DNA sequence: TTGAAAGCGGTACCAG
DNA sequence: CTGGTACCGCTTTCAA
């Protein structure tokens, strides 16, 4: 079904048919009714690609995330979607699995279609991808980007501070053997967390530390904990790069016959909803994912306010104390 | 950047430029090189909407799910995405939150763009949506649809059997007071699970039963369990409509001072990865989400094999025993 | 092997 | 208020 057929059936020109659909009020009421009737009878549905091509507008937003399975990314995506849908925008999403080459491909595909804006909620970086973004003239948001790139609005998390507070908190409880469990330490934002951990820890001369890493998954957390245990380090506190992996860590500790928090304290990062449902409920660092989703939307769609600022948006995480941390019994 | 500019720069016609990009071998090598050069210099990127419009082809698949936050849906989506990406297809996804009116809107939006196929992985139903699908001439897959609609390939789960086995198992352990916790009992596939529970249970005259429902979420599971407890029913076994809600149930039981499985046994449904990481590890019913994702893909993209059969695909779930179920101590 | 031109399905401007 | 028409960016005959 095309507009042409609708127009013929309604006995009007294709121009009028178009107007009847898009600018009511400009068309005589009877005429309009006839068109609408024809639309109904023919089950006509406008081709959005053609509309976009001809009209030069789009209401689609692109989002690329590193790991959709991690509730952290999912929550941001979901919040963004909620906001977008409510404002009449569509969301096109793609997942990279932390692989830079997939990021490049995803950006390529995204930019290949008319988009009102693009958000990169990814930890990996890729020069090619950044280069493509540079000569693109639509709003871009970069989340979690360590080195401010010459493009788009960035949203930054103050990892160091959160990491520092967590270490200090554990120290104050009496912990002196701490470990950090992360993933993809080759990626900037993740190495940064690890570095923040190392830096803070080195400020306490009487603290021993170790790190381990695996995939960003439940199994990855478990595996990293396994490594740690096998290494013989025997920490009294384990800090995880995110809550998702912490779930695996808790499981492995249990498996190894170690109780949390009596034998080993565990902390997460992100404060995903699940963290509160775990046993024991997880001490973690809150990252306001819903707000981030909204911030991203407003950065992509400036609204009536005017031109968007390119100033970075900074988020200050805060520690959330629950049951997975306690003074060491050893 | 348009193809026209590229053509001008390369000193060839726009037709040749197009060929150089899409049908190498038809164009003289030198010519082709010049075009490629121009593409590079101008940072040209083809407009996929225009390509689709002119070429009449698409490689985008649409997917609509009920609740992206539930790992069950997410896993299917993810598997489908993996398969699609690997085969050069794109995925366009939308979330309905179980709301029929959103389903209609989502289908409307989906059908508004050229799509190679559409998968509905939703529990809700909407006549309007089905009607739209009827006069659409591309592959459609309906997952979890109870009443076979006059359209598309359906993928069905044998709930009854799984439910029955679970009840029988709990009965054999000695449970006589069982409860079912679901969500959206107004929706067919979910009512079906509840009905299956009721039907099986009624086969055991000495079993008392009750049901409760809330949202499909962690909090929903918790709340439903709360209701159940408040009602005074005091079950020794609780069967959940899915693992996601079971997480909330476990939490609430703990909160109420009841141990699992000593005081109350709990079962889930779906066998999401998380279920194995919970404490206690959840007894559940396995639904092969990865396979379902692949099945959906192949139903949407028939491959070289020929025309797709419209025969329903049936999945037989199986019980997975873990630590959240045991003989009742009371 | 290459170019000219006819669309694909719409939108929007310009007259009438 | 309505019709004619020039595109939007690209693919694809049809001839040359």
C-alpha cells in the first residue's frame, strides 16, 4: 500500500493525501475524511524510510552498550527507552560485548541511518569509531569515557572517590588483606577502577592487596574468585568492579566454604536492584542509572531549551552499606 | 555526503559509483579504485534508508518482548541478536511491559519500516496487533502464544506437563500445602500456568493450595510472597511462574524468618543463569532460551532451504533439581 | 564497462 | 484548500 493508491482511492492528489495525514486543519474536512477512509480500507501504513528520506527528519536515537546482560547497562538502556518512548522517539540499540571491532561496526551501522542522536554507553574505545563520530553532525553522548574525546557530551563517573571511600570503609572495619576483582583490565574505564583501588590501597602501608579478573558475567565473577583463592592470597575483603560479578563471587565463596561476611567481606559497584536481593544483601556503590538514562536523553534531545552544552556531566557515586561487609573475624 | 558527490569527485556517473561499491567485478578496476578513493576522502557513508527504498530489500528483523528486565526475555533476545548479527542481520527491538496497547503501538511502528521479519515474544495479546500482522507479507514468529493465531509460525511451551511434574515432585517430597506465585493472571500464557498448577493440584485431594500474583519483577515476587504470608495460608512449598520472581520470593521468606528449603521449598521456572547462583540454588524448570532464539531466527530467515513451514514448534521443558526444595520439616 | 533516467514512497514548495 | 512537481539518496534497467 502506498500513498498513491490511497490518493487514487480517495480521489485526491497524492499531495493532498499526504497533508490530510500530516497536517490536519489544512485540508477540508470532507476531503480529509475521504482520505482517512481510504487509509482504513487499504490498511495503508506509511513507509517510515520514505518519510525520513523525503522529510529529512528522524526521531530515532541510537544506543550502543558494552554488555546488555549486565543489569547496569540494561537499566540505563531501559530508562532511556522509557524516556524516549514517552517523548515519541524510537530507540535503536546494539551490543558490542566489549569488543572494539564490534564497536566500530556498530557505529558504522548506526551512522548509516538517519538518527537524531547517538549514545555510546561502552567501556571499550576505538579510534576508528571516534573518527566516524567526528564528522557526524548530530548529538553524541559518551558515557564512561575516561579521556574526553573531541566529540559529544560526556558523562563521567567519579570512580576514584567511590573506590577510595570503599577501601577506607573496609580499612576502618579492620580489613588488611583486600582484593579487587574486575574484568577487561585492558579497557580504560575498567583499568581506572583497578588503578583507583591500587592507589588507595597503597596509601595504607599495612594493607596487602591482590587483583584478579575475568569476564563481566556471573561466571566470570565466580572464576575470578576462584583464581584468587587458588593464588593463596586469602583476602578478608573482596571488592568487585560491579554487582553483577559480585554475584559470582558470593557463590564461589560459599562453594569454598567461606562465609560472607564473617570470613570474607564483599562489595559490589552499581547498586543494581538485584544487589539488595542477594544473600547476604550486597554492600555496594550506588550509580543512579535511571537518572543517567534521563540525562543521556536530554543531552541527545536538547528540547526547547536551546543548544546543548558540551560540558561533561559528572556523577558522584555513593557507598551503600548492607550485609555483605563486616569486621574480619580472623 | 551523498553518492552524487562521490561520483563527481571520482569523475564518474552516480550509477557507476553505485556499482563500484556494490558489484565489484562489473566495474573496471581503475574506475573502481577512483571511486573507493573518493569514498575515503569524503568519508562517504551510504544512507541505508535510501538503499532500502531504492533496492527494495532489508536485512532488519523486528523483535518485541514483554519485559526486557526479565532475564528470560533478555536471553532470548540476546541469542537472537547473536545469530542475527552473525548472519548480517540487524535487530530492532521494542519492549511492551506487558501492556496490550503498547503491543499494538510497537507492531504499528515495526510494520512502518521495511523489515525482513518480525518476532513477537510477548505474553499479552491484542486483536488490533494481530489484525495488522495478517495483511503483512513477511515472516512472523509468535512465541508463547496460547491460541494459535491465523498468522505466522508459533513456538509453544508445554507448560502443563512441566507444572505437573513439579507438583508431583513436591508431592513426592511430602508437601501438602502448596502455593503458586504468578503475575498478570489476566494474560493467557500466564493464566495457563496458573491453571495447570490448579488442575494438577486438584488431582491430589489431600493437597491444599493458594495463589498470589504481582508484577513480573524482583519486587513483585517479594510482594506476592508477602501477600501469601499475610493471608495466613502458610505453604510448605511455593512454585513461582518464573525464576525472576522467585528471587523476590526467596528474599521475602528470609525476611520473614523462614528458611529455604527447611521451612519452605521454592521452585522457579525458566532456569535463567542466575538461578544457579542464588542461595539456595533454585530448583526450576529449564527452558532452552538459546535454542529458542536460534529457532526464531531460522523461522524468520528461512535460509536457502526453501519456504518456511507454518507448523508450530513445540518445546518440552524439563525439571532441574537444586537446593531450594526438600521434604517439609513440618 | 559506463551513463542516462526511471523509479522507491513520501514531503513540501509553488501556483492556482 | 488543492494539484503539480521537484527532490531525498540510492538501485537498477536500458542503451550506448
